[in-house]
C-alpha cells in the first residue's frame, strides 16, 4: 500500500457549521470544521458528550445537512443534493455500524445483511446472495445465517451489523461507538475485526469514548464545543492479545 500522504482525498469538509434552533435560542453543534479524510484511512473521533461527535457523523453519513460550509465526498459536492440523491449516494457509498446494532428482530441474519442491497437496482438476486454469503464469511457468521438477532450474543449481533455495513462495498464506513454495548472481551474482538476491515482497504471513521480503541486508528481528532481542538497521528501499537477464552465469546 502506498503511503498515507499519497492516497487520494475521500472526504473534504470546509467551514462546516451545524446549528439548532429551540425557544429562539441557537445552539451551534459544529463550528467551522475543516477536515480531510483520505481513502483507506482509519480515523477516530473523540471528545466529551455534547461536543458534536454525533452531529459530525450524521453529516458525514448524509443523515443530516450542515447549516453552512462545503462537504465533498469522493470529489462530489453533496450538501446541495436533494433527499433522493442523498439516499442513493448513502446506499451505494456509506456503511453504518451503530452502538445499538439496529438489527431488525423479525429478519434473519442473512436477511438483515441483505437489506441494504434491496434498494440496489444494479445487482441481480444471485449477486445479492453471493455478496451476503461473502461478508458473513468475512465476519465468521455464516453458521448463523438463518438465526434471528435475539438468538445471538451482543458480539455476534455487532458482527452481523458490520457485515451489513460491508455488503454494499461502500467507500466509507462510519462506526458510532461500535463497542458501547459490549463487554470488554467482545469489544476487543469487534475492534480487531474493524482493524481487519481497514487493513483490507476500507476507509473507516469511528466515534469512540475509549482512548485505547481510538489509539488503534491511524489518526485521532478531538472535538470540544463543536470545534476540532486536536488532530494528531497515533503511534502504531500492536493489536491486543486475545486469549482463546475471549475468542470463544464472540
């Protein structure tokens, strides 16, 4: 892989602001955010509650619009796109991993993973089945394909959620506190999986409160009161050692 400085820019934010109005008061969640994320980069976003992390991730994921500023995704200016165009771009280019897993209880594992592909008109039924099988194998959940979410552990549910994020082969994966609902052993295993996903070429942006998990990224930005107050590369550290007992939990 070429060095990070040689990778093309995937995301460019210029002067991004996000404000909310309530009771005639304006709350600025993000203020003058300038940020570049390169293709293949692993970026961690940290900061205290209420600092703007969720607002930033929502804008990156095209779930919300900035109040001001410019957002370019893979060279395309997106802040002016209508809802339909945003939904199409989000489906094709962005994968989400949430703290609460957000799996649909009435659907099996393979049906949950296939859900993002149900909106794709460029894939045949056979291609969809092949992609679902591919990503379930990648996260070691093929043997649970016909199970329902309530038949899985928390770590297994998060693996399924990661598979769902990967199935569309997005250019960007956004992870919002992906270990927040997991015990420490499953949290480490999920982080190891995300590192493997990144090593396979994915661009990953992760919000986390855990300094040890933020340190696994190549770079960490810190937010405070809607501002980026630090943007620093991380010193490479070895992956956490996982005992055979811990590996069996997930």
